[in-house]
């Protein structure tokens, strides 16, 4: 038995906690450089604004309906997410943090503690709302895929009051609700798969649930078979309490203004690599390949276009920020071309492996000071804040940094930005 707890319109809800004047108003949270809508309140969704819609295209609509646009405040959102997850862990021992606003709970063996899972869901909703101010919905079912759908039903249908337990519903009611849901609502069914399923006459969740998993496996593979089995109540996906190490680490961001010089590109690449290296060490891995890329703005047809990338192999796998920056800088020198206005750069760490099993060089031993230096660097930045210590190649001014012109304070993590009461 699984439960999926999901915060409603998470980014927008976080902003409303500290600014109640936003409640009931149309609100969007924008991506880096205040470019596109990455979160929308229900009021904005009702106006037909799609996820990822560029802000400049909403100018007239925003003026007409008074849409409030806010810059992303990832520090605040991350801290609020941690608070929600801690509350969930106080209810059940087994929790999988699926994303910043979603968690799976495993409810097996808890019937003696919580005889009615619907009541448990309402308790969770009440406590999260009381302790954080964030509204959540809860979906419960015998499989993770069904729990996802139950959560969707809890959000979209007021009669559930935010909690939907499929095991407490009759089969006729489940059939009725699933027959109204497009097959695209199923977890893992992307746009391309959706088109192919519709071509086969499978248009709703109920159609897919009634399909023969063996027959669909022949055409789509084992993943589709597993999805159908999950829809039929056969649990195929276990709870992942420990996040598996990533196979690649990407660090990239669009610039706040066009960049033309090599030095500024090098600063950005060094900064992104510093972040990527911290994540690499955080999962106790090392990297064998460094990929670096640069891009111009493809939407500016009046500018010359140039996109390039290069993969740099390392002589020895490492997680030392200095060596990784050196490799990325080498690649950047090869692909940089003057005379272009660059909009974006980034790095990708590839061929990752556990640090404990990396192959050493035959005639050279690893410098023991490297690991100690990186440990000290991470410890100081963890205690005193990110970039307390940083590599000189990352620069100081960062004129190229992404713009967040309508960013709210970091209410919960910075003493100087605590909320005030008048």
C-alpha cells in the first residue's frame, strides 16, 4: 500500500505562505532570467496559460487580469520542501522523496496504527497546513502508479476533500473515474507513447488498465507491461528510500545578459563546474569525462548563431574541483569563437563511478591532500554558506549571472531576510 503526498502548486503556495495578499490572485513563478512560467496558480491555469509559456507573451493577459509574476526563489522552496518531508517522516518510517514537492509513503503493516488510511491522509494534510502553511493532496493505492492517479483525482475532484484512497472505493466508481481520465495522465506515458496508444484505440486510463500487458510488451517493451500491471493493482515499483547515484551531473544556466568574451565564459563554466563537483562528491563518485558546451540565443534571428561542445577525457577519474575546472577550461578554449553573443554555457560530468572503486594510475599515486582540501572546502561552504570559499577562476562580479528581478526574500534561511510583522 502506497500513498503519494503532493504539495499543490508548490512554488506559488510557498510564496503565498509569506504574502497572504497573493491568495486568490493569479500568480506565476518564472524560470531563470524571468523567462517562462514554471509554476501557475489555479487562477492562472483557468486563464489558459500553459506550463513553460514565455512571460513576454503573457504581457497583455497579465495586464488585463492582474497576473502577479515572481522570480524563482529556490532557496526558499528547498527549505520549505525539507520541512514538509520531515513532517511526513514523523508519520511513517518509509518515505521516498520523489521530487521537491512529492513523496511516496509505504503504508504496509500500519493498519494497526492507522485503521483508516483516509483519516491518516486528512491528518497529514492538516498537520502540513498547520506547520508550514502549504496545502497538500494525498492519493493512496496498492501501487505507485495508482497512487499517482489517486492523487490526481484528489486534486481535481472536490468530493474527495484532498484525500483519495482507491482501496476504499468500489470497482464501479474506479472504472467511472478512470474512464474520464486521458491516458496521458498515467505516470510515465509521454507525448509520443500517448499518440501511439491512441492509434491503438487506448484513449483513457481505463482503456490502458483493461489492456493485455503481454500484448503491449511485444510492441512497447517491458516498461509498458509493468505500467499496465501497476494499473491493475500489481505492485512492480518498490519504494526507493535511498536516491541512487546519478549517472550524469549537469550544471548549466542561461546568462542574464549576452556574453562575448572568453574570460566571462570561463567564469561561468568554472562556477557551474564548482556546483557540479560538489554534487559529485556528495554522492561519493568520481568523473571520467567532462563535457562543456556554449550556445547563442536561437530566438534572436538578428544575431549570428553558433553552438558548440567538446568532451574532454580525464587521465584519471576525479572529483577534485580544480582538475575538473581545468578540463572544462581546456575544452572551452577549443570551442570558443570570438564575434558571437553567447546566451548559455554549461558542463556535464559523465562516466561516473563510485570513488571507492576507481582505477589508479600505474606510475602515479593520488595526492592525499586533494581529498582533504575538497573535504575542507565542502565543510566550510556547508557551515557558512555556499561560495564562502570558491575558485579564483569563477570570478567575483558575475555580470553574466541570471536575473531574478522579482525575487522574494529567503524568509526561512537568512537572518537578514526574516519576515516582519507590522
